[in-house]
């Protein structure tokens, strides 16, 4: 792959080809469910159905879940495709788009592919990666067409509360801009009531999916919430990209949505157990800086001394363990660690991460 191109995603290439390990802490979602756990009989799945613009039972359930009118709902192949469709409908070549930093690498790749003029506003480590409205206000210009952010923040899992997101919408509206909010990790806020930013104003567009919070990555059940005219444009973009969704995946998504409460209970229990392990590990490691995890499926520690690239090499080659180097999030002194995997894998992976940190410390001494 041409590393000089900006409209490619180095992170996604790495995640697909180089992230696997015996003890994989690089994942950002909850441990996948099996068909048997969902109670789906493969013999009852159909190959196709006459659903050119969305499978009606699935659209009905997504509309009920999101409390959005169906004319504002676009079903997509996961959040990644949702982001591609949304940005393609919102941004034209030369438009100014404000994007948080650090951010999820494919968002930038899509914007570069579309020919946008990308400007940045910082989420600062010293402030727990929380959104700074003053910083954002200084970066907005009369030319700003769109503000793009993730809530929960990827990679840190920092939460932007409703009042903060609403204020961002007001700031955007003052210059005629829209706000795109990727809410895929907000789905993992099981113990705190929340509602989608879509309901905060007509200049909000939201993307999300069942992928990260419920252990359903393989069915690619994603969606966009947008005003009807934008939703119609996105359906037209579906026509010239993948055409229609895979119908068996739509059927499985219906089954999952019908038992989402049970899937929430499963994910909540797993994350609660694993969060204790991660927070205990972080509290004991004086070579890492990181606030305790309180929500989400990832943390983003900063290595106090040494290089994360050296840590990653030791971790992979000597301890068969993987995390995500922070360079993929424009923060090379950090790494992202997922806490949604199997508990024993996480427990052993953390032990090996600690051992790798000790090796790095000895080398630096």
C-alpha cells in the first residue's frame, strides 16, 4: 500500500493483517456472540428477499430502538460504511471539515478521499481527552461545513455529555455547519441513560451500529440518522456502492434486536469484570499515565518513558500479546487497550503487558 497517500487507512490495514496475537488486547469491541447464543437456526435463514431499500422488519426495529422516523434512517454495513455514506453526502471537494485530534484514522482517510480541507481541534490528554468548547470555538470559521467527532471518543472512551454536544450543535449552526457524531461506542453506556445527538437539533447526523457494544461485529448492522433529504441521498449512494445488504445478516440483526436486553446484560457483566482488572493494572503501573476506565470498551494509556514502538515489539515477539500503537491515532506515546475480550485472555494479556513494560524499563535503565 502507498504510505504517501492520505486517502488510505494505515490503521485498518494493520488491524486486518498485523494485530492478531495469542493474547489480543487490540480489539475495541465486546467478545463476539455465536449464532447459537442468539438462538438463530441457520436452516431458517434466507439468501435473499425483496428489500431493495432496507429489510422492513429490521428498519422497524431500528426506528424503535433509535426513536427516529424511518425516513431519517439508513441501514448500512457497519459504522464504517455509515461514516462513508454520511461524509459523502455531507462533504464536497474543498469543504472545510473540523475533526477532533486524536481521532479514528478511517474518518480522516474518507475526508481526504473526498477532497475535504481538514482542520483539527485538540482533545488534550491533560484534560482526560474531554471536549474543550473553547478550543473548538477558536477553530470554527465561517467556511466550516462540518464538525466530526466520536462519542464515546475513540481511542480514549471519554464521554461528551448531552449539554456539551448540544452546545457544539449551536456553535455549528451559527456558521451554517452540521455535526457528524459517530456514536458506536456510546452503545456501551449500559448504566447511564443517554439519547442520540440526532435528537438535539436538525443539523446533527449520527452514525452507529451493533458492532462494538453487543458482540455482533460479523453481521455489520449499522445505521445513519439524518434529515430525510440527506437520508435519501445516502440511499442513492448505497445504489452505487454495495447495492443491497446481505439478507442473512439482516435476519440475524432482527433476531439480535429482539433480544437486545439480554445482549446488554451479557456485555455489561463482561465489561464490569474486565474493567476491574484493567483499572487495577493501571493503578499499579507507575510507568503509565491513564485515568481509570469508567465507561466504554477501551483505554488509551500514555507511556511515561521509552517508545511505544519498542514496547510493542517486545510485547509481540516475547509475550505473544497485542495492543494498538498510538501512532495510528496521532499519539505515538500512547497505546489503545481493549477490555471487551474474554476475561482470561485479558487477565493473562495484562500480566504479559506488565512483563513487557518491565523489560522496557530495564533496557532504559
